[in-house]
C-alpha cells in the first residue's frame, strides 16, 4: 500500500509522473513481494535474549553479516561518492542492506520488551544495549541515504525500488538468522523463487523505461513510432522511376504527368 500511496501522492502533490510501464513495474513488484511473503516460512520461536544471542553468534549469520557490512562500506565510501548522484540503486541498496540490521535489532528488542514486562533482568543483559545502538545507527543511516535519494530522484520511482530491495534483504536475513529454509517445502521454494523473479522484472520495468512518456492514451502512437507505413506504388509510378533512374535524385521532377 505504501508503494501505491507514494506514487499517487507524488503525482498529485509533487507533480511527478509514473508512466504506464512504471505502474506495471510497481504492480509486479508488489505481486512478487507478496508471493515471497506468502511462501516464506514462519519464524522460529525465540523467547529470550539468550536464545537470540545464540542465534546471532552462529557462523552462518556472522558470515552473512560480515558480507553485508563489506557491501555497505563499499557502497558508502566508494560507489556513493562516484555514482550516487546518477544511479538510483546506490543509495537505495545502502538503505536496504542496513535494513537487515535494523529489522534484526527490532526483533531482539521486541523480545527484550516482553521480558522486561514479565520481570526478567533484560536491562543488565549486554545484548539489549548492543541492539539499541545498532538500531539507532542503522535507522539514522537509512534515513540519511533515503533522503538523499528522494532529493535527487523521482519519489514514485524511489519507493517501489526501495520497497522491493528492502523486502528481499529482510526475508533473506530472517531465513539465515532463524534457519527457516530448513522447514520450507518444495512449493514454498518454487513460490519464493518465482516471487523473486517477478520482483526483478518489476524493478527492470521501473528503472529501464522511467524516461519514456508511455500512457494508455498514447500507447498506439508509441508502438507505431519508428515504423513507417510502406508506400504503395502502382505500375505507372514504378515505370517512371525506372525510366528516370539515370537522373540525379536532386534533379528528379517532383510532379509526374502521364498522358494516355
């Protein structure tokens, strides 16, 4: 709903347009993300900070987090200064990658809040404060680069792409952190892959054709642009052209008179 709402509001309030292919890409992105969410496995039940801490310390998640940090630093310190002003994916990828840490922190803080109201000593647990610091740092970074992206690029283009990238990263993080892929059935795996391919198609339509003026009203003209209708010539015009083939093009007569 946020994707469609941002596209509509940016059209009415900011004067920004999302062409027909962009609208189709937004719908495909929503459909693909919905398919991934439907077929994603359920969360493994984690009720205490100790269980959450053991999950965060597993080698698989540590390797995944290290890769995300390397990608994030590469984007922030190398690619963003060079290509951030011209490529919409740079800033939005930073926001999405950082989103993996913010969502994991929110998950852990949710467990801490439940434990606090049930009388557990969560304030003495070091993981609580680590999660708070991680959440504040990640949300601040996300807001910073999202605002930079909104200052440069079309709002109706930013939110669909950001939504798709963020959803994909978060689902992947959840699968790795809680090992949800172990319980996935074949149908869920196929549904997740198909949803991801649908997302890729939607993002491609959004990004590749953003500068084209395509709407339902001018769609026939757009499809016919560059296609010239063949000129039908009758026999007498062909004969005249053959007879005058030796004349230079600039010397050819503009009007033909045929006497019968």
